[in-house]
């Protein structure tokens, strides 16, 4: 898993590189669930922030094709083209939510003198959206594999650093038609615990689109 622990050196290449502090080192995935922890004391980016929250971006891959949340499920009608970037990213949020904070005030961290870890949990589940999963007899046109791609960043919502993106983490949730057939929830896997480059252009576009639609102005 890239990011937190240096790779083992090749024989004869010398000692391993020193470990770099990783704010999300305590994060883990079990089954379909992920528990994300951001420790600002281990961050090279945090200066001073009263409210550190998680902003999560999601992109839907259905049988290898990227589609909007609205196209995937009528229950996700709010995740339409107006809040989705040209490359398929949207802020992971409920229709009723008006800020990009994934947990809406729960699990907030800080670094303001002392520090407190920001935490969040997600446990994706899906029945295949409106199309459902493939079944040779009852649904031959259903999806064979659904993959939700996630990028989750710590973000300063209030304080000196307000509006600044900190380190993030990428992970995915996958469910196949065989999982659906056998009654399994699907599985989540962490890809990279220490994304230091910040959100991509597409993710920033989705962030701005959601805030514009909801009338939310960060740090004002």
C-alpha cells in the first residue's frame, strides 16, 4: 500500500528509506467498511485549523463505463450533470446536505494548540442501482461489476487554514454479480493512504459545482 511505509529495498541497495509520517496511517478497510483517520499531528500541511473535516469524492464505474450517480440510480438523482465533473467525479453527499463535509459535523478534527484526529466511516452497499445486477434468468442485461472509486481528503472548514486541502486517501468498493447472487455485500480496499497532491482538477470542479448549486461559500 503506497504512501505510509517505504518499499523494501532491493538486495544490495542499502538500508530502507526512513518512514514518512502518514496522517491516515490508522485507517483500515474490513469487508465493505472503511474507517478513515486523519491525524493532523502527522501532517506536513496543517498549520492551524479549528475544524478539519473529510470531503469525499466518488466516481461510478459500471462494467467499465463511468456514469453519473443519477444515471446509476433514481435514488441518486441529485448527483446529476450539474454537480458532476466532465470526468465523472461528484462530491459524495446526500440530497439534503448543503456543505461538502461528508459527516456533517461528526468526527471533526483540529489543530489549534493541541490536536484532535478527524475520523469518518463508510460502508457502501448496492443492489446494482436501477439496472440491477446480472442474472442469466431474471436480469440478463444487469451489471456484472460495479466499482465505486473514492478520493477522500481532509479539508479545513474553519480557522487559519480555512479552505486548504490536506492529505487524502484513495479507496474503492467493488461488487460483482456473483457477490449479488451469493448474498455478499461486496468489498472495500484502500489504494493509497497518503495522497499529498490534493484533489484533481475534476474533483475540484465537482466541489465548486456542488457549492454553487447549494449556495455554500466556504470560509465566508
